C-alpha cells in the first residue's frame, strides 16, 4: 500500500484495485454550440483543464492502470430522457434538439463525442449514461466488480454535477474515491471550491482530494 498526499488525510492507494474514471469530457460541455454553452455558460473554463486531464490519463496508461470514460447521452428516440430532465434549465437548445454539432447529448452525434485530445484508446471502457451519476442505468457497477476495482480516481466535468454525483454513488457502494483537483472543473469556480470542501469535510465523508503530481508520483 502507498499513501498519496491528499486531503483531509493521506489516501491509502491499493494500486492493483485502482482505476481512473474520466467523467463527461465531451464536446457538448466544452465547445461553443454544445449543451453547456446553450445554458449560457463560459465553456473556456472547461477547455483549460484538458492538458491536465490528458497528463493524468497518460500517467494511468503508462502505469498499466485502467482508464474508464463516461459520456452523458441519451438514445435517439429519447426513451431514456425523463421529461423533467429535458424541460429543466431553460437552455436555448434542449437535449435532443439539433444544434451546430448535431443533436444535443444524443448517442452517436458529433457533439456528444469525447474531446479528441482525451479520446479512449482500444480496450478502455466507455460508459454511456443517461443520468448525472455514472452508476444509474449503466453496467458500471458490474464492470468494476468483475475487474476487482475498489478505488476510483476522479477527473472530468462538471465538479458539482456529474463528478460529485458519481462520487457520491460510488462512496455509497463502498468505493474509496479520490478527486484530482486540477483535472476537474465547473462553469462556476465557487461551485468547484464548495464541492471540494464538501468532499473533504467530516473526515473524508465522501472521499479525498489530491493534486495531480502527487498521484502520478505514487502510481508510476
Ligand atoms: C451537466 C455534467 N452539468 N456532466 N453534466 O449537466 O456535469
């Protein structure tokens, strides 16, 4: 066991049981014309973390540790999109509407794809998820169990929505969760800070947070 320098106290890394999970680094959240922009957000906040997420993925790959990617998306017939989700947020383009990068957050559309710089390579798991959390209505739990994964290192967007929701789902299922501070972002800096504070609070009630260099040093 190797300890990773982390908050609120060192993270007890079990190298053979750890995986990186990269949440929703999709064009729809990071590029003009996508879902994030349609809600009035400044998407440049998201593109700024791409180099750090890329470095983190490269570190896990070179250490021979699993990299899992998630994508928030829905079926073309919208049968997995609850009206309550489609109607909320007052965006200029709703989920399923046709935008400049194809239909918003629909599986297979260009805008729904993972950013090319962070694209999965052969053999990496990609989870398509209709919810904010990656365990809801997906095979993620079974996949992790089959692979003997017990610790999840989190990157991706947005910190307080899909990243935090998935961390909480994982924490409730018994996984030890570590959020990489430089490799996650929100459209709202105060929400990122608040999510980090919530995760670290009360003796790691939801998990730990750490810096990218401390993680890469521990795994390589
Ligand atoms: C949002 C996400 N923010 N991936 N999705 O709607 O966080």
